[in-house]
C-alpha cells in the first residue's frame, strides 16, 4: 500500500560503529535539499509524511546513537545480525 510517506537513512559499511553524527549529517543534508527547492526533503523534515530514518551499519552503532534512536522513536538502527537473523 502506498501511503505517500518518506523514509530516509543511510548505509555504512565501515569497520567502526556508527555514531549520531551520521543522523546529524542526514538532517543537515535534508535541510540543504529543502532550501534548494526539493519539496520531498522539506516534507521529510516538517510533516507527517516522514516514515522515519533507517540506518544500516556493518559494524553496529555507538551506545550514544542507540540512546538517541530510543529517545527519538523514529530512528531505526539495523546491523548485519539484524539482516541475517532467521
């Protein structure tokens, strides 16, 4: 079902756990895109169209980013174990 929501995020294949700066960077990029006229980016930042932010990291996430995701409620963190869990 297409409900017109927007999912944003990033995939990181580095050997080090990903910290919250990745999320900060994504929000900054969305702000720049919105300012340059990309309506979907503005919607992703300011409306109910945001489905959430999905991050996949081969090396997992820092405890700080895990806390942020838990507090925010719209951030989903997945690592390789999550992808290959049966």
